[in-house]
C-alpha cells in the first residue's frame, strides 16, 4: 500500500494553468517583481486556490492549510529567483511539489502512540442501580404524585412550572409532593426493618 497522497509513478506532475493559461500568472508575477502590490495579491489569491486543489488530493485534510501556507511562504521568500522569461506555472509546481514532499516526510517523523486496551472507564453501576430503584419506588405512588415529584424534585422545575405542566393547582402540586415523599419514606422504612 502506498503512503497517503503518493500517486503512481507514471502520473506526471502537471503545471498549474489558469482560465487564460499560464501566461496570466507569468504577467502577474513579473508585475509583482516590479513592485505592483495588487498584481501580487491577485496572484497569491489564484495560487492559493490552485494549491488547495493540489494538496487536497495529496495530504490528509488536517494538513492542507499548513502545507498551503508553507508553499506560499516559499513563493514569497523565493519570488526574487523567478525568471520572467520562464513559465511561472512550472516554477510554482516545483515549489508545491517540494512542500508536498516535506509534508509527507513530516508524517513519518511524528511518533504515534499505541492505544492501550485497558482504558479506565468509571463504574456507573451504583448510579444506574439507584436510578432504577428510584423509578421502581415512584411507580408505587399515585400517577399525579410521581409526576410532580419527577418534575420538581428530579428535573428541577418550580411549583408553578409543574402546575402548568400537569394542570394541577400549585397547592395540589405541593400536597402531592408532600404525600408522595411521605409514602416513599414509609416504604423505605418498612423494607429496612
């Protein structure tokens, strides 16, 4: 199996082209070398789009932006070496290829850590048992009592909110909570004896 992004040897590296051909980038780079900031900005914008497509097929998605930045920095640092009599696309493709190789090499240099099969997982048995026991106890109450106890004591609703949710008056909600808790207390005491 080939490393991520390596293409078959027979496939050649294609020099980038724009909608109007390499000539547009050649002109923009030559203007940029003469100090035309707007031409340089346009060139870098177009080059960035080409690099995104180029690296999108060759490096893992998490590395695309970093590799683009590395290539743009190299273009910026080496822009004085570009010869306007030669095609800019080939010059750019060479830089892109070297940065791609650097990115792939960096994958090999990064150590990986083997995952341990003994990952500690907290024991939730007590919480699950308690929740199940509470649910069983609540089923022994009248439905109106268990409903308001769930809403107010377990879900944290106010008496007024529970009243609106159940259709019971606020006074009745309080009475049902009081009677339901009293019944649960007596059940628990009788079971522990």
